[in-house]
């Protein structure tokens, strides 16, 4: 007689144990009341340097601009080429990121791109530098009354419209990750 009761009692208890977490997931708080305490901007430019690099490849697949080519005949281990094929060693001038120039500021200052000094070398010579990719970051620091802080990236337009001291409801998931996209 006890065995049938356990078959009903154990699943019923398991279901009851799952109800509180399920209710928290479904009906829990949808976010936090936060205040905008700081607006910052950061503008970055990659500075690239022309470098002399060495490489090896099959002679029929050399990159454009390769020079100082030395050839030898070897068997292709992948089997794509039948018999002996020409394998080359070469030199190549390539632009590579060397460093990042950065300007930072807060809401009171005007965002401005950095103006880094570049190495002046004749065109086509290794060591010459140029400006590369640009990145702009506009960030909002949001704080709850309890002191919890989130930093959200936003668009320049939204960043300029918002003011310190403004209050929002910031959607936050169960793991504490803010959904900053809903601020835009």
C-alpha cells in the first residue's frame, strides 16, 4: 500500500520544489531604478606601420606585391598538386597595427579625434606609419540607490540628449547583465 503513495508523492514534491524558481523567472522584477551619474566618451585611431614580412607559399598562390622570391621544387603533402611543384619563399610589405591613439573625456568636454605623430618615411619604405580604423565609444555610467553600477554604450545622438541625474528603469536579467539596448 505504501508503494503507490510514493509514486504519487515524489513527483508531487518535485513539482512543488520547481514552482518557486519558475515563479521567480516568470514574475520576478523586470529591472532596477538607476540614475545616470556620468557620461564619458573615448575616440580611438589605430596607427598602422608598414612592415617587411617573410612568408612561404606555393608559387601559384603568392600574395600580390610579393618580392625577393626564391623557388624550390617539392611534393605537395596535401595532394592538390601532382608530382613536384614550386614552393616559394618571399618578402612582402604589409600594414600592421602598431599602436592605438586614444582621446578620452567626460560630458563637459567636446569629443575630438586624437592627432598622433606619425613616422615620416619615404613612400613604400618599411617603417612608414598611417592612420587606420577609427572607433568611437560613448558610455553611460548608471547607478542604483544601493550602489550597483552598470556601464552602457550608446549612440552619440542618445549620449548628447541624456543628462546627468536622469533616472531610468534599466532592464537586468537574472544574472545581473543589463540590457542597455533598451535605453536607445
